[in-house]
């Protein structure tokens, strides 16, 4: 089992073999969506996606829903020295025109609370992100290995 | 020298936290009072329980080299990442890793029962979960000079916590740390030194 997981981890170092078809909504372009396979019994998981605002007006990511989680929140993880700090983001995240909001491990990210099912590596799960102007946007997240750090090539 | 740098990092983190008015738990830190404080790391009269049902005390760190990591199962990022790193260290060490005992101590015993921890770690080999009462956990946090703080009042609270892996020699003395996401090229020599 250990070997299998490690093998998965090594394989994951190679470029993930999935297409990054952008999801567009108004001026927003969402790419590189991924989450991580959960360890047994885990009740939370992080979600990661890159959101580019190609439009002329600012928008704001306010939250979302997922069929596999009781709640979807926005969190910020940061390291202060050797201490990991996790904070819930209140009021959403603004995406100014021409800017990119990168939700990624070790920074701002989506948090799935109260998982109702495990997330299995290799699958794709759809989540709905809610924007102030663009409204609800369904984005697929690829389920990568538990320690995945990026969904990019 | 590496250790010294980490101590400075710790001191900086403590200052930052204090400046922002955060409550620091526990008070003693490896950088606080010099060699005596350092020698006391991991020592103390805490009594926790392993996922195997055996007691975990300061004596558990003697007789073999140990790696100790503090975390919790509701941890979305640091803990799975570090557990993944640990399995890579184990693979890289090969047969030598058998001499190393690895402990995952919960900073969130209210949610991490021994059964929850055992399930969470069931995929791993050679990583033993440790949990206990809040009082004994707090004693252990103080003994290991680990910062841990609950954030949020509802059921979905998270825990801020020190994220490095602590290495102890076979006499139970603290040696050094492996930092969060420290590259395996740096982590492996530390482990090999520990096992030699």
C-alpha cells in the first residue's frame, strides 16, 4: 500500500495527463482546477483553481457549493516561521480586471467542510463557485494524489 | 547552524504572534532559555495513548531514533503533505527506515480519537498515531515546545500549529527539525545522521 501511494506520488511528478479546458463565465476564465485525494476518514479537503479576469469590471468570489461537502468556504493558509496558520476569509476575494486569482496550496484556497464521501484519486468532481457578478459557475476539479502541490503542467 | 537559523525563525514567529496579540500556547520555546530548555524538549510527565493502545510517554522516545510530528486529521494541507513527505523519506531510506519510529501526535484530541487517528493513518506503514486527553495533550505540547491554537468557535474550527518534524536520538534527546516542505535533499542527510 505504501509502495502504491509512493508510486502514485512519483507518477504525479510527471505532468498530469488531463486537459485544461478553461471554463468561462462573463469575463472570468477558470483553469487548473484540482483537489486532493482524501486520507481515510478525512472530513475536509482543499480546492484549488486559477481565476483570470479578462473583463473590464471587477468581480468577487464569495463562496460556493459542492455535492460532496456540507459547506464550501474560502480559507487562507500561511506560514509564520514554523507555525502554520489557517484563517477563514470573510467577505470573499476580489478579482480586479486584468488580474489573476490563484487559489493554491499554502495560500488562499477553497475549503470543503464536512465531506460526505471520500475524494478518490483520478476522478473529477464538479463544484459550483459563486461570483458576485458572474453568478454560479460550475468548475471541474481533478482529484490528484494527497500531497499534490499544483495542478499545472 | 541550521538549528540556529530555525531558532531565529521561531523567535521571529513568536514576536510576530505576540505583536498581533495572539495567545501563545505553550510559553516555553526551544530558543527561550538556552541549552537547558533544549535538553528538556520531549521530556516531561505527559501520558498519551498510541493507536496501538499502548502508552506514549517520554520513555517512548528512548531505545531508537524517533521522528515526531504534531498535526490533526481535519488538517487540509500541511498534515497530508507532511505525511506524504514522510513516506518518501521512508522509501528513500530503504531498509534503514525500520530503525526509525515515527509518531503523529494530535493537537486536536477532541476530534481525533484513537480510532479516528488509526483510520487516518491506516494507509501508512510505520507511522503511529498518538492522542490523549486535553490536559495530557497540553502537557505534551509544552514539553515539545509546540505552538497549537484553536481558531474558530464552531464545529468547523481549524488549528494553527507548529508544522515541522522533530528528530530525537535513541536516548530521547532532541536533535533537530525538518521544516515544512523542506526538500528531501536536505531532509534525508538529517535522517541518515540520526540513524547512523
